[in-house]
């Protein structure tokens, strides 16, 4: 078997489900920006095909896709330096997913934690797309021969499935065609928690808007939500182990560390011993400084939707320049007549 040399390439995507939060920014977008201009080619995608595994209002999906694109750009993704596009404009994703549907095993899909969580006891009424979408996720990654994917802890299982699919395809056809993609999990706030309950992930679906910082919030709203964030009566510790069993304190320190490009240890070395009455204004000032320019730029971009559409179309064209030859070769390997 000949050895294939894979270009160092990062791929990641976010569903355009609306309501971008600080969790999306710190857990994904900021990390994407940090990877841009590094030793990798960077490809970032609005995964609208994944979004429709559950019913979407068409007008909302259209708006949410554009808003997510605006969020990427406002956060610092340069559509000239990175490839930025929406998934449905690159049909090679869905075409490779069909091959992977035929490579992946039913048992693999049934073990997916997110399938169990999302379908619950109503599996017979869930869509086939919801069941099979991990194969599409694998295709999203492998259609670019992506070598690295930044993921949160909750997506590690899907990336392991992607590796399993790549290994089985290579083994079944005696090739070394698809890479065994590596996860990239790093940063102080890869999982941002609710401002009202530090044991729950920050979510746009939480009934309380005070539980989250929305990426469209203005400076006053950001500062108010941090001032009112749930805490405990104790002073901040000087070492990270002092945050054990203090979920709200740990969450706010994690957010401060991520926004300041620091570590939890370094933050606590500076603020250890302070009460939250002193720490929260520091965090609010930092959050406003980092986030309010993003919300302002998102609003500006959303007022020029033709520009967003142009950026997405150009990104799709560049993405297909990489994806189309890989799909053709995958078809040839499988034995599709006329694939070349």
C-alpha cells in the first residue's frame, strides 16, 4: 500500500440553528481564529444539511445561515485566508456521505450518544437523517482530507467514528486514501456553562436569557448579565484545585481565562483572594472589550446580505476545488464507472 502524504488541514463546522452564544465563540469560533494563519489550511463551514435533520422553518434557516456567516467573520475569520462556506453549496459532502453510509455499520450508529439523547424514546419517529448524520459528519471532514478537527468533548465520539470509517474504507479497498483525523481539544473554556447554573452548558434554548451571553448582545447587556451571574459567597482561590465543587466560580474564571488568552492558573495567581464583587467588574470590562465589537460588526454585516451571499458562494467554489478531486478518486476506488 503506497503512503499518502496529507496536507495539514483543519476542518470544522457549526450548525446554523440561530442564537449564537459566548459558548459558540469561546468553544469554537475563537479557536478557529487562533488556528487561522498557522501551519494548517483552514476550512470552516455552516453545516445546514445537519440542521435539517430536525425540522427547520425555511426562513429561519436562511437567516440563521447568514447570521452564522456574519458571526464567523466578525469573530475574525478572514474569508480570503480561510475557506468559509455553507455545506449545501458543496454537493460532494452529501455524495461522499452516501459511500460512508455503506461503509459504516448500524451498530456504530446506534452507539452514538447524541442519537440516544436527541431521539430518546421516540426513535421510531426520528428522521433517518438524524440517525445517519455522523456519516455525513465524517464526509464533511474527509472530503477535504482534513488532518485535524477542533472539537468539544461532546463531539469526540463522532470524530472517533470518522476515524473508524476512514480505517474501514482504507482496509476494505486496500488503500491509504483517507487520513485518520486527529482531534484538537484545548483552551480554558471549551465548554462554557450557564451563568445561572454552573452545572449546565450555556444554551440558547434555556428559558432565561440571563443564563447566556448572546453574540448579538450590546455592551450594557453583556455587563449586566455578568454582574448578575450566579456565584458563591467565598473568595476566589489562588490555585485551580480550589475551584473543585464550585461550578459557578470555575465557569467565570474559565471565561476570564479564555477571553484574556491566559490559563486558569495564571488568572488565579492574579485574582486569588478577591471577592466576586471585585472580580465580576473585571470580567465584565474584559467581556465588553472583546465581545461588543463582534456584535457591532455582525449587525453591520447582516445589513448587507448580498455581501454575505457573495462570500459564501466564493467559499463554496474554493471548497469544491479541493473536494471534487477527492470525491472523484473515492468513486474510482469504489469502482464507479466513469468516475474519472
